[in-house]
């Protein structure tokens, strides 16, 4: 079956009633980008830029960062947009060259975009590296862990400043929606970005108040919980009202049975792990938007994760 999916991997993912969904890849390296193209990726929905330098003991220079980003943009080409997420460390992801003070609750501490705001010179170098390579492909910039409008404004101001400094024209910017406050305030945030991408891994962790890596509890942090689905619905509705699009780059997008729920909620881009690309495309081709919308509404009305799972089983 995997061979059958791969055979059609380079065809678009269009529902039986004619709605095309963009199927993108989550990557962390130039090699991933090459594999993603082979597996039929139409875009990169998430480049986890911290993975480019995980093993480094000192901060990569602006030129070193530019080199890898440029290589990835060239592999993907002008036709495939690449969402480059700015450094997302802290919490569960330490960086050897960025020692962080001890925190009681690192997932609620200086993580994601908060590091860039505290230490703007690091963020600035990264943003300059991205902007300097933008001409090589279709680059988009995304900020992780946005929890309030003032954070978004601070980083947007820095990006605009560097755009001016480097003479780069408009680059689309977006934010991860992975903190409940961002989902709740999506209508306001949508005014100042071009797109949203929902990080269901962290969103679930923060909605359910369950550490995503907790040995005993993590299995209860299920992105199919109706509370998480309602957050997604809220986000999409706010974005649509503002004329912006929403993707999902968290693990839920790679869960085949969740695909109709997500597209039924109005998600336009599914960004999935490279091995999942052909099957997710195949799944989209087997469902209709009309049925998916009904399924999504039914899922929103479920009382618990197990009800959502039963609902999805009854469909397949
Ligand atoms: C997420 O939180 O869902 C996400 C995609 O980001 P990461 O897994 O890198 O935290
Ligand atoms: Mg995350």
C-alpha cells in the first residue's frame, strides 16, 4: 500500500468534491528537504530551525545560518513555500550554546519566541540570515510560542527593521498557535500576520495542563480531545474572518484518521512528517469536504476524547 501511495505522491490532494488541501512537510535539515520533495511535499509547513544546529557548541554565525537556509530554499524551489520557524528552544529543547538559567517550570518559562525577545541579537542574526536568502525560493517566517500581541509586535518590528536594512521586499510572516491565549485572541493576532500554523503538540499540552513528555500522563494529552478541537475551530474562524489561512503543523496532522476532521474545520495546509506525506495525500482524496465538515461538527460536540475516537472509527 505504501507503494501505491508513493505512486500518486506527486499528484495534488483534492477531496472528492473538489477542494484542494496543501500537503507540506515538517523538516529539520537539508536532507529532510530532499526527502520531502521525493515524497511529494508541496511546501514546507515547518522548518524547525533549532534542529539545524542542535549539536553545535557555539552559535552559528549569520553566514553559516544563511548557508543552510539558502540550501533548503533551493531544494524546495520557488514553487514550494518554506515556513522557517525562528529558534524554538527552552522547555524540553536545550541548546548547548545557549545555556539557560534553571527554571522550576521550563515549559512555562523562557521558551520559544521569549528567548528571542530577551536576547534580540540572537533573533536578529537569524532573521537576517533568513531574509538574505529569501530570493532563492519562497521564504515565510514564523514565530513559535506567541502568547500575547505585544510579543508578536516586538518581533514583527525587528523583522521589518531588518527587511529595510537589507532592502528585502515583503516576506510573509505567521505565528504558531500553540498557547491557549493565542487561540482565544486569534481575531486580534490575525490582523498582524499573514497566516497561522497550529502546533497541536504544545497546544494540547497547554490546554490539558499535561506535560507532553510526562511518562505517566502524556498518553492522556491527546490532540483529539474536544477541548483542543474547539481551540482549532476558534482559531480558524477568527483567521477566516480576517482573510488569513490556517495550517496545522503539529502531530495531529500526521494522524491519518484526524485528516477529515482537520479539513472539515477549515484547515488549508497539513504539514506532516516526511514519511506520512503520501498517505495523508491519499486520505484527502478519499473524503469529501461536505462530509468532513459534518464530521468536524460532530467531533466538536463530543464530550471526551474517547467519543471523538469512536466517531472516527465509525467513519473508517
Ligand atoms: C507543536 O508544538 O505542535 C509543534 C509543531 O512544535 P514543536 O513540536 O516543535 O514544539
Ligand atoms: Mg511547539
